């Protein structure tokens, strides 16, 4: 054979292999997990406070924890673990006492110092959000936002019930008590910054024209600093005139702020797990701590791109480099806290059990094309090739197909599932779903017939099918990934001792923040880690 012919035959073989995309065979083993996107602190960061010891404190609702952040290095550590540490906002009293709001639990917790026991001062107030002490009188005030709309005085002694000050204000979010005893803060839904008299509820508008003001703090020099979460602006407002000055353009999804005695303004961003320090004298901004992902949950892959439902953002990640790009961010878009993502050739489906919704997003325009609201704790959804949507509700144990005009036609595909969590379309055209009770189940989409593929799993969540036909399942309660053979249910461990399986607080579903799993065309496994907000890659070994 001459050299020219040999080269031609080799080229033909390589081209044929590329065109037919021959799937890899089942690997002999798996490599150790590699970090593709680095870990970060918090799991969404919200309220901030600087205490009498000079510590910067930061609260996380989804992460159920209250953190301490070094103001010099940015190093963060958990000060109060979950679920008690769940904090949407934090307040420091005149004697160094601390109080914080358990937003999802509707409680307000308090302790006099680090060594003192925690006490619950208020309960049964859903959406208990912001709070602050009057540093002159020691009185404590708290507001409900989103799951309620009210302002209360809380008895620090814990003997009297909360006193209602005012209702239906328009979302009195991150506020502060001034030295005059007035409460200064934003009205989230009205785009205003206001002053409220806690004695009688009288409300005075100081400034308006904000898009979505999230929090306000006094600087002691006649100004309020306000963060606008929708625009990413840090704004200084003159109390005397209401005049506004944008002092810094930051990223959207800002949540709260705190001003230290030295004048430094600390700002939190829930979508980036970041805290930034702004120096009003120089205009300089320094990032104390941040992350590329906020609360990574559901995961899908298409080619070299991973799509991550990140609760406070919807992101795409390059599967080779780990580079992260925003698709949507909370407050700067119409997105509603996505915990899962489904992908078709034309659309994304973002699912949120928290808001009971499925959002259909066009892949080309990145715009919302449809909403399904009023669902009963939906955990996952798949946009189908025929334009319908298949979604799973954990509260009803069912899988439903929605189709037609505005997806008004609903047909239950199957029910009687013990907590459906995540779904994939199998290579055989059937639907495969993990059930929180411990199963991987095959569902015939035409008939609804179910068959157990594997059981005895430890809170299975994310799953994906490999090119060679097996399934990778995340057992979050066991903190491991397993590979399951659908023919006989046999399994082997892919990786264990993984940072997955974060527990929710009281009343939260057991598959709280799902562990997302995806498998690339070369057999590489990817997973999200809700305990440290990282994304990992596990390579197959031939």
C-alpha cells in the first residue's frame, strides 16, 4: 500500500468515527472528583451586620446558616449552624445582643451573647424578613415581606405577643432604626425609601424612583445608603432633600448592606455569594468574598455546555474550562428561584418548588415564553420536542404533561410515586425518575406504566444516562454517586464522601436543594454540590 492511499484510508476512518459519534464503552473505573467550578461560602448571602466586637456577620436563608466574615481577609466561617442559623437579616442591640430572622420558618431568634442560649421571640410570622434594634431604648422591630406585609414591635423579654405597627406598606425590607427612633427603609414593591414612626405607623416618603430598593442604612452624616437589587446601584440619599446620587454601579441581585463604624459600606449579593466593601471617601470597591455559583442545583449538558439551575441565577458553564456565564439573575429578570432545569433543542424549563412554578425560556432569545404557576411543589420539568411540558410534583406524587394553548391541557402521565425528584428521557424513549423514598423508576410515557429499575437508594435526586446506557444517580443521603444498570438494577459506586445532601429547615421537602447530575458525550460525569456550591467533574477511566 502506498503512502498516499494509507493516509487517505486513515482520514476516512477518522472522519467516519467523528460523523457517527461512536459512544464510549462502559469504563473500568472512575477517577477522583475534580473541581470544575470552585466552592464558595453561604449558599446565597443576605443580611449583614457589624457587631460590637467588630465582626462582620452574614446570613443565609437557603444555607440555613449565620456566618462570620473576616473584614480584612474575607475568610468566612459558620457562627451558628442550621437550621437555627437560618438568617435573612441580623440586628445588633445596644448591649451587643443579637437577633435574626428565620425567614422560611417565620421565627425571630435572639441571644444576649455568644455563650447565652438562643431564644425564640416570635413565631408564626411567615416571611419574617428584616429587623433592627432601637439603640436608645432597646426596642426591637421586625417586618414581614413577600410571604406577608407587616411591621411589628417584638418584645425582647419574650413575654408579650408582637405588636402590629402597620400593614400593607409595600414590602418594608432591609430597614434601620435611626437615632431619632424612626424606622428608615425601602418599600420593595413601590420603589420608594420611607420613614415610619413606630409609635403610630405614620409613613413619610423620603425618595422615590427606585426600581427595586432592597435595603437602606444610615451613615450618621445625614444620608441613607440604598441598594437597588434590580439595577445593581448603590445609591446615597440626602435625608433633608431626598436627592439621590449613584455612588457605585455594582452587579444586580444585591440584597443588603451594613455600615461599619469606620464608614465602610458592606454590600451583599445573593447571586454571587459575594460581600463587597465600599469606601465612601475614595469610591473604591473591594471584594471580600465571592463565588461563581450561588446555590447550584439541577444540571443538564448539551455538547460542551452545562446548564445550572442556581436558585439565585441560571448559569451556563463551559464543561472544559469551567468558565461561568449568566443567563438570568434574580431580581434583574423574571426568574423565580430555579431548583431544576430541563433542556430541549429550543427551550429551557426552569422549575421552582418554592414558588410552585415552571418557567419556559427560549434558548435563542433567552426570553420567557410561558409560565405554569400554581403547581404543587414541582421538582423538575422537561420541555418536549412536540412543544408540551412534562413536570413532576412531589406534593402529589404525580407526573403530568401540559400542552395546548397556554399549556392549559393537563394530562396525568402517572401517579402514586413516592416523591418524584428528577427526570430524564431515556435512550429507549421512556421517562426515568428518581423517587425520594429510594427508587429509580421507568415510566412509559404512552401508557403511564411504571417499573422499578432500582430501589433501596438513599434519597436519590439527580440522574443522567450514560452514552453506554446505564444511569448515574446521586444518593444525597449517602453523599455518593452510583451507576445503575437498567437491565438488572445492579450498581457500582462512582464517587463517595461528596459534599452533597444539605438538609432543609423545618417544613422543607427532604430533597431540599437537589444534587444535579449530567453525563457528557465522552462519559465524563458532572455534579453540583449544595454543601459548598461547587461543580465537580469525574472522568471515566478506560
